[in-house]
């Protein structure tokens, strides 16, 4: 199975990482507590995977590369949904994840959990706060029309927690909200080579 942006990869230690800059102390501490890195949307040298490390603060983000053979375990956003790992978690945000799941089950799209909610469910380390969003990864299909996207966006906005849906396509990723609001205009597409603007017809 290939790796995709937002997949979480378990590693052995911070020594497994290749970096172009010195590794901050907080990265070492973070990997010691939860040995997981997230796959980034960026090109990597042959035999490596572009990954990122998250710290305890939003400002703490570090880019690195992981040799493919150093990957111990891969957890995809979809696996977190299939395992319903939020069930039984008493934190309020995971109760809202359950409501999001009920809404998305009415749509014919493959989806998964990413961001702080996905990281906490995978690692067991508390990373969500009272201000955390629910980050959703949705796989694009021909069934995603503007009218369906508008209906989904409206339903998700009834939840008192911000739900950020990123739609993944073969060409890159785009925000569901931006897709709805930019019909006939330019849409920001996030690719391996950086963001580009495409016509949203």
C-alpha cells in the first residue's frame, strides 16, 4: 500500500529522520512521547517519504524525510473511521466526530480523519483542545457535484465545532468550502509542487 498525505507513520526514533536543518529539542521530545510522523504533500528523494512532526503548540511544525524502510506502521485516515476509534472516548470533540460520521454516512464518499483528532486517536496522546477543528479527508469522485457539496457543507455547519473538509483528487487537494464558493472562479489546488490556481467550473 502506498503512502498518501495525512497518513500517520510510526517510526522507531528521531534518529530515523533525515533533515536539512538541525532538529529542535521539541521534535525529539514529541517523537519520544508519540513516535508518529504525518505524510506531507511534498516531493521526496528516491527511497524517502516527506513527513512532518507536530509539537504541543500549533507553531511547532517540522519538515523532514523518512527512509521508506524505517516505516514501522502506517495508519490511514480511513482506517480510523473504519475502526470507529472515537466511540467510548468521553471528550466532547469525539462526540461531535460521531455526529460528523452520521452525516457523512449519507453520502457516497470515502472519508477519513486527520489533524489533531486523527493524531490523538492513533497515538493515544492528547493533542486536541477545546479550540480544535475536526479535519476530514474526503476522496473525490465523479459524484461530487456543486449541489451535493453545498448540501454537505450546510449540514456540517450545524455542528458547533468547525469541520474542515479537504477533498483529495489525483491532481491534488482542495477545500470543500472553497469549492462551493468559487464556482466560475479560480480554485486553490494543493499539489506536491506547491499550490496552484485552477478554474472551478
